[in-house]
């Protein structure tokens, strides 16, 4: 039996391991963290369960496919709960807006801001669907390893106005400045500045409508645990707390790795779920010119400051996903992405999983995380010093807005900074989502799924085609599935 070795157990790595196994490979997956999931780690402390990363689960069929590969049904292992309200917004002037599954309710919410935008939103959804039909259905799970793959798609990309940004596309359809913010913010979920992210990512608006927004009972961790169970049932060997130092190559072929302990592992096919920028900079000597060029010109996603906290009471009026926008939109984004400056104001995403699954905290308590997009480590911020101050500022802001009284009811808190993304996940510049989703870093211009280096090395995950986010990295594993040689 041929041996495949997967480096990294994020959603991309787990999906690739399962696909390789279904193809007939003997599979080993190694990850440097204590548990699987990569950015979807779980922190279980004092009766609270905090998902570290992804919380908005879309396109669940991509997960169902992995169980179906082995004749199993995901529903037997995870209870996916569809949400009615997907996102609630609080603007700086105190105004509220929310949208979700019920289109008529969404229309009414839009009309309260600007009646003309009801029609605009429907048109925006139509445009998003057209982008989806090509960008998701035809391109997301297709290899873009050759320039000819890209050339073939140019007419479609031109037709879809992919050179425009998500912001420009939204502004073409929506007039009200606050609604423009609400509908253009989704690139932040995949590490992009809405004013610089290619409008291909506006397909998210339709994707959410097509399959809904879900949360697994037990949290995203329940999904990771279910995938781990599936891997173990299929005999995939899993080694956590195992870090790869170098990819071994011979005559232009990858044939194994060395671990940080000095141990060597040999394999016929290697699949890396590591950050490609880190892989090409630190783990591989044989790197082709195309990857070197990408590294030289790379634009990285922002960093994330994530504050996890529990409280001994509940805020039932706070929805599962709330976005609190500060006084500035573009200016703040520029400070984060371009100036790499930690601004005095911020915009926050507040996750309240106990709104959907109260068992994630002790009875009568709430569990939260609040996420602030911040500069990645290219900004000179001393996170060890800054983090406690920043956490305090965020809690002060929440106390005045979404969570009155939170400061008296806190039971615990801890955080992750871009420094932690760097040291835990080996993320270049501590970025939250690898390289950013600009047009010049999409499709063929993104890191390829077939290594731009030795043969028999493949890449999955956020920095590779098609891009970050759970649906993106699951799609990257589908691409690698097509590239892996059949087992004879
Ligand atoms: C706070 C946060 C919130 C998010 N919210 C959402 C959301 O709501 N919805 C959504 O769809 N997406 C969301 N995302 C994005 C999404 O989580 C990621 O894009 C996706 O999970 C990344 O998966 P991946 O396959 O790239 O692997 P990662 O999750 O990046 O995992 C890679 C793993 O490989 C390990 N590794 C790296 N190098 C080595 C090595 N040399 N040796 C061994 N192991 C190694 C790392 O430690 C890590 O465990 C969020 C991300 C974050 C951080």
C-alpha cells in the first residue's frame, strides 16, 4: 500500500487525509498542536467550551461528502443547527440591523434603513449568484497549476468584473452607507480588506442563502471530533504534538520529512496543510521561481486578537453572531491592513455560542469570544505588553454597548494574539488567514495545490487555491484529491 503523509490537521489537512485514505493510501497525519482542527482548536476550561476559530459554518455538503466517501452519514455523528438570524450588526450610532434565513424579514430590515435598497439587495444577490455559478461551482475545486488553466478562465473572470472589489460591487447595488458596510464585511471572514478583496468573494452572499448558516451542536469542535472519529475508524494514524521541520527531497521528488525531534518519516505522497509562505520559506530548499516571486510580493491577511471569556449571567438579547462597527470603516481597515497601526477605535465580532447551545457554558452562564481584526506582525506591536490593555479596552467597549454589566460578571478570560498564531500554527507574520484574498493572489496567482517545488508534494489550506474559510480549505482538498496519483 502506498503511504501518504499529511502535515497539519486543520480542516484542509483532515479532508485531504480522508480523501487520500478513500483513494487507497495508508495515511498518517501529524500536527504540532495538542488537538486536531488547526485554527478550529477548542479550549475547554472551567466548564466553558470555547471554539478558538471558525464559528460560521456554510456549505455543509462539503463536510457531508467526507463521510459519504466511506458510506457514512454526517448526521449520525454531528447535529448541524441552522440559524435563523445569521448576523446582527450594531453601528456606532446605536442603530441595529440583522439579516438571515427569512428573506422577507431581511427586506423589512433593509427597508427600515432605505426602502430603495430592498431592490438593490435582490439585485446584489442575483449578481452574487452569477459569481457563485462560476467562482464556486466551476473554479473552486479545479486545479490552477498551469497558466493555461488561468487563461481559459479569463473571459469568465472579466465578465464577472473580478477586478472590482467586494466593496465596489456592493456599492453598485446598495446606497445606504451602513448597509454597504454590513454587506461588504464578509471578506474579513477570509482575511481580506473589503476594499481590496476581489469581488469573486461576493459569492459568499449567495452561498449563505443557498445552504444557510449553521452551527454544530457542541460547537465547531463537535465537527472536528466527528472528523477525527471518522479518520480513526478508517485507520488513519494521527500524531499530535508532532512538528515537521523539513521536507526531504531527492532528485526533485519529496520523499519524507524530518521532525523537530530529528525523527524521519518516509512517504510516497506528501500533503502540506502548513501555511505555504512558511513552508516555502522555512521547510523546503527546492522552491521554484513562481513561488519565490509570490513570496517576494506577498500581501498577508490581517492578524486577529481573540478574547475568550465567560460570565456568570446571560444576555439573551444578544444573537449568536454580532458585529459591532466602530466610528470608522475604510480608515480603520487601512490602519489594520496597510498602515499596520493599532488604532484607538475598533470593530468587533462577538460570538455567543450559548445563544444556540447553552451547554457550552455552566448553567446560567454565557460563553463568548470577541474577535478584533488587528495588524499582523508586520506592525511593530509588542503583544505581550499590549494584550492586557487591549483586552481591557474591548471589555470597556462591550460594557458600554452590547454587554452592559459584563465587567462585574466576568468569570474568566484569556486571549490569542498574532504572536500566538505565529508560534502555535507557524503562520507567517502571525496572519490570521495566510495570504490575503486579492485578485493578484487568487486562482493561478495563489499558491498552487501542486507544490511549486518537488514532485509528490501537494498543498491544501487557506493560503492555497481557492482560499481561506472552511468551504475554501475543504475545496482545496478536493483539488488535491484530483492530483494524487491513483494507487495501483
Ligand atoms: C478566529 C477565526 C475565526 C474564523 N471564523 C471563520 C468562520 O466563521 N467561518 C469560516 O468558514 N472560516 C473562519 N475562519 C477561517 C478558517 O478557520 C480557516 O481559514 C481554516 O480553518 C483554515 O484551515 P486550514 O486547512 O488552512 O488549516 P489550519 O486551521 O491553519 O491548520 C493548519 C494546522 O497545521 C499545523 N502545522 C503547521 N505547520 C506545521 C508543521 N510544520 N508541522 C506540523 N503541523 C503544522 C498548524 O499548527 C495547524 O494546526 C476563522 C479563522 C479564525 C482564526
